C-alpha cells in the first residue's frame, strides 16, 4: 500500500449532491460519503470520467456548498473522487463550518 496522498483529513458525511459537468452541462444526482477541505467522494451509479471538470453542489441541513472541481478517480457503478479546484470565498465558510462539525469541534 502506498503512502497517504490526501493533504487534509476527511470526514464521513451523508448528504445529497448535484454534479454538473461543465463541458456538456449534464446534471447528475449523487450523495456524498466523504468530505475534506480539498475534495469529496460522491456515490453514484454513473460517475464522470477522470479529468472531467464539474460544479458540485452539496446540500446538508439548512445550507448548500458549491464549488468547481475535477474528477481525479472513479469506480464504475460506485462513485468518483473529486478535487475542489475553485472554492468561492462565500462557500469557504460553509465548508469550514461543516468540517468543524464533522470533526467533533462544533
């Protein structure tokens, strides 16, 4: 097994997500299972190919987080790993609040 490549701790989270492929404007439904400051894993039957540029929107309780990302790996019929490539300042606070809650700090 290789060294850990993640730069930030990841936390288990179950939330609804919507993925929009930027090039085709295709919208796909998914659910998150892991979230970190750098990305997330999305559970879905038909994941997008590696390298696909996307916008991901994650809805949890009374807030929604949206950011641009890129598919960095995928498992057919299971889901895909997404690296956030552009998190707007307004969305950073939502992400940080969720991560604090998930880590047991909030």
